[in-house]
C-alpha cells in the first residue's frame, strides 16, 4: 500500500465510463469504490519504495512486450517520476527527463537531432519509461502527461518534448498528442528494439489543453487524448502542489 498523503491530483471515474478504458479489458472488482466510482491519485515517486513500485509496473509491462528495461537509466537529479495509484495499487507511471549536462536518454541514438534543437535555444525534456496497466482508464495516461507538462513548461520553462518510440506506436503519439516526426528509424540499444524520434513543442500542447482540457465525453468529434486532460482552471492548484512539494 502507498502511504496516504496529499497527492498532486485526484480524480474519480464512474463505472459508466468503463467503455473509455485503454485495453477494453475492464478492471478487477476489488478496485471499485463502494459507490461504483474508482478513485485515482497522481503522486511523485520521491522515495525508494515508490520508485520500486513504479519500476515493478515498468518491468511487467515492458517484459510483456519483450523489451529490455535493465539498461542505463537517467540520473535521479535529472528526472522526476510520477505514478498513478488506485486502492494502493500502482497502475501507471512515467518519468520526465530534463536536459542538462547529463543529457537525455535519446542522446544515445539521436544526439545529432537533439543538438539541432539546442542550437536554436530550445530547452528539451523527454518523457520516458511510460507504463499503464491493462484496462486502466485513459484519464490516467492523460493526467500523467498533463502534470509532466505543467512541471516542465509552466514551472521550469522547457520548450519541447522529444520522445523515442517504437515505429508501430508512432501513429498513436501523433494522433493522440500531436507529436511530429523528427528523426528516422534507428536501433535503441536500451530496449533492444527499433525507435524513431518524435517532437512536440510544448506551446502546441498548451494550446490543445486550453481548447479541449476537461471536456471528457463532451468532446464531440475530437479523437485525441486532450479532452481527458485536466481543465485549464485546475492548472494553478496542480502547479502550487508541485511547487510546495505536496505530493
């Protein structure tokens, strides 16, 4: 069980929204709230126990896909790790690596492309080690990404996400978040699989959040993840909790 303290963000998903779950596999009955509402908390993995819980989910989900996760990881001072839990069970996690003298994981394969952006004065950060358990509502994914955006862009002034993804996942990140191609397919030794480099200016992400955030099922024909982000009015509170270290 995770220690009960104040999370960065909390949201509830009614059972009626199960048709919006990633994987369409449902969730175990023991994770349901007594009032048929499942409550999720987003926290920062700021202890050894929490980081290990997040790592267990990563090993589970990456191992299921046949990827290696034992390779070099970013220095702790160069990243934050977020996780989502419900009923004390970790169901989603991601790390956000911030560009520094330690560089980014993507520099292993795409340093030439990242240096192009650095030469333009862009400040880069890289979402990595993203894992969402099967059958979990897409709001978990959207919430982790939105909080990482607030941390990177609103608080620290970073300008771009760059991300290495398997070629078969490229269309997902383009369609659901608006990433664009930035580097051709190369071999990623960290996971033992091919990867391409994608880029998303955070100003573009902010525009989509302002347009669609919080609309949920009222999003009409919009098919991205942005309607499942928090409403823009929630950003100041999330920002305050991140700044205060209340996570």
